[in-house]
C-alpha cells in the first residue's frame, strides 16, 4: 500500500501470502491444528488474507489494528474452512493510521461478501470484532486479556502422549 493511497502492492502482497502460507503449512505439520496466525497493522491484513485463503487451516486468526486487503483475492480464493475459523479482530477507536471506519468496513465485507458470521463468543467460529474506543494504533491491556482467552479456546491442549514422543 502506498502511503496516502488506497493502491495495494498486489504482487508484493501475493508473495508475502505465499511465504506465510508455506510457513503455516510447515508449522501445522509439526503441531497439527495448533497454529494461530496473527498480526498488527499490515501484518494483521496479511494474516487475515493468508488465513482465509491458504490450503492449511489455522486454529484461529488474530487481526490487531488491521484491514481486509486484496478483497478480490479473498472472494476468489476463500478456503472451504473459512466460515468455521475463529477470528479475533480488534481495533482502536482512536487509530490514526488505519481508521476504525476502515476496520468496520472490512468486518462488514467479510460478513456480507464472504459469508462469515459474527462469533457467538470468544474463540467461537466466525468474527469477534471489537473496538477499544480510547485505543490508538496500538494495543491495550483489555485487548490482550481477550487475546489470552481466545488462544486458550482455539489452541487445543497438547496431547501429553504426543508431547512425550516428540521429546524422545
């Protein structure tokens, strides 16, 4: 994205999506069903795009102060598992880098255009979209507490027997 513009660097973003998707597949092979993709700002948009379009299903997605990038690609390449993926999407009401209206617009896009539902609780399938009114382009303790709860819900407890075999 060029500063002050809405033009996206599509080749650059697609390259980054490919790299993150490869890493997701590698990590999921090591710890199946336990990998959460997340990011802040541009990393949040990249996580959302990769997590909803890759061949490997993440355990969940975390979108902090981000936006829905490359919407055409999202629609064309939406993965079959996308509607069951838990997504925690948080944004600051005072964010001057990515306006909260941009985040809300992205949230509405994934609901209306992609058919994702609003989550019925932390860590449930769908999008849990929250605005922290006093927060700028940053994080806050309340947001991080919800993240902790989200991770506890979406990352399955490690099988003790599997963990022991892996450590031998």
